[in-house]
């Protein structure tokens, strides 16, 4: 039985979902409706990733024909590893700070981030 999400976890997941699909953003399409993908990192044998280890993906890039669950190797080759996408997601949240407090506001970063358009966070 899955563990119930805390209020802070729900808030974090909402902030991530509001970013839009990270794969679509890499392709130049912004504000795609998202589903949250729990990354597969140090999981197995009854271990699941936490609700803070999620990346925003649209249906097509999550469960669709071009999605992670359809072909993890192809998805990773095209968009990067799940850990890289998680880092980009947390970096995007740090521009304004996550409402749950998991990352503090840092402002503009020097790292390339797919959610940044014209070197400015896209809203």
C-alpha cells in the first residue's frame, strides 16, 4: 500500500507540475500539461523513490509512444538521464524558490535549463 503524501510533498509536487513537461521544454514547447514521473534511482526490493524525486512529463513523454515507460533507453538518449532531468527541475524551482521550501530562491543560474527562455524563467 502506498504511503500517503504529506501536505509538504503535495505542495512540492504541485510546484513541479506547474513547470510543464521538461522534455517538451527541451524541444521548445512550453506549458504542456504534466504528469509526474517518480525517477528510478536506488529503487527496487521494496524501495520507491520519494515524492521529492519527481520530474514533470506530459502524457506523450511519460507513457506515450515517445515516453519513458515505452522505451527508457531511447528516452534517456534523447532527453538525458532521470537524475539530470531531476537536477534541471530542481534548478528551475530554485529560480523563484519552491513553495514547499525544498529549494531556496537563488535567482538566475548560469546552468542551461530547458525551462529558461531567452535567459529568463518562462511563466
